[in-house]
């Protein structure tokens, strides 16, 4: 089994990089007055749409997308951070049911919701790339403001994987970290080898919105 895993990793590494669009974050802002009521929209594009990501997901290596959106005020000398919100998207392939699952986790893991189950890779990608409304309203004061978005894309840790698997089995209470069974020692070793070989531990994307004034 170890030999097969290493051979698979070598094959993935040997594949030529295909032409594809650059992964990116995009903001969509409504009129400034509306921002004081509902906040912006953010999209993650071409982040998980490549064939290498599909191979990893279907081989049992889920992905975690950690979003952070910040509201800033632009000053004459220094800009000031006002507020921020964070959430996670976990992408998981259920080999038994042959479905991709997308799970959204907010807060400290106390709000877990399913974004859906998808029979094809393309359907899952469309869900992940769907614009998301961010609950981060602009200040009503007449100051110049803007949003900054940060997205970390990483292979899930063994503990995170176990928590998502428990949730998918119907254990809705947040898992106690360290108390699960993420697999045999052999399985853990193979997963770590994959993460190291594929260089997939973490990628970082950032974006900034246009500057606006709420009047």
C-alpha cells in the first residue's frame, strides 16, 4: 500500500502544469449606502478547479479553505482595522457514496452547515465559486473605507479530517480535538508523505476592494 501511495504521488508530481487561470479572490460591492446594511460579496475563483485537486480529493485528501474578510478605514497617515469575520469551507469526497461534500464552519466550530452534496467535480466547484455575502457592514460615518480578503487553502490536518468525518456520520456536536481516531499509524504516515511531496500544506491569496464612502 505504501508503494502504491508513493507511486501515485510521483505520477502527480510528474504531470505537466496545464494552462489554467490564476487562482484569485474577487470582491463585489453594491452601492455604498447598501454596504451599511448588508456587506460585500466575495468569490474564490479557480482555487480548487484543477485536475490535481480533484485527484487529491478523490484519493482521500480533503481541502480546507479558510476565509477572513476585514473592514479598514483609510486615514491620511495610517489606515485603521475596524472589524473582521472568518469562516471555513471543508471540501470532502465521500468515496462510498461517490459524492463531493462541502461543509461550512463558522465561529469556533459551533455553527456547522452543509452547503450540499454533489455528484460531479464541476458541480462542487460551482458551489465553492458561488458569490458569498459577508456579514461585515460598513461604518455609517463619512470616512473612506475598503475591504481586505485573505484566503488560506490547505490540506486538512488529521484532526480536522476526523472532525468532518464525524459530522458526516451524523455526530453533530463539535468533536473534541485529539479524542478521535484519524486512522492507523500507517494511514497517518502516508497522508503526511503526500502533503510533503505535493507541497500542498498551504497557499495564500489576498484581495482588496475599491475604496468607498458611505454617505
